[in-house]
């Protein structure tokens, strides 16, 4: 079973993108667009204080008729950040993301941030694992019938 740490370490880019809570939502959106990501960690003094996702923007700026240039990240971020430890399995991560209806999950090693997992990262890994198992079973079946 793959761990959250292994998935983070296997990602082509292990960069962690963050923004301070005092930044504008517009600046956060620019960063997300530039990096091709759907969420950004909100960090202050090296600590996670929140997370801002495209969903937060849609629900707390657009639908509330706010301006992204005038609204600060701290005003719309999700401040109760759910995270996992690096040794948790991808199945545990998927279950947590499904239960809480979230698409991004920080991975921690104690106080240290290892990276961020997206639902896409987990789906890709789980499909890869299942494909490996299928190939092994097919090899076993064909090898055993000779």
C-alpha cells in the first residue's frame, strides 16, 4: 500500500505554493493560475493558517458579489485545515477527502510540511496500484496454466 509521503515524493514537482493571509484573493488566483493548481496553502511565520481553493473563491467571492482585488485571503480562506501524516495510506487519504468533500490535502511530518496531495494524485496512484495487481494476477493465471 502506497503512503502519502511516497505519492508526494513521486510527483514531478514537489514545490509547495503558499500565500500570506494578508494577500488579496486576486494575487492568490494569479498564483494558482500560473502554477496550474486548484488550491494554495495560506502560511504565516512558516505555519499553515489556512487553505484557499477555487471552491472558496467561487462560493465566498463570486456568489457574495465581492471583488477579488479588494478581498483578503484571510477573509475567505478555510482556516480549519485537515491534513495527514506521511505514513498514512492513499486509501486513508481518499476516505478522508471523500468524507470531508475536499480536493486538496497537506501532508505533514510532525511540524514539517512535506507537500500537498490532490484528489487527482490519489486517483492516479490508486489506478496504478490496481493495474499492477491486475498484471500480477494475469501473470499468475497464465503462468499457472502451462
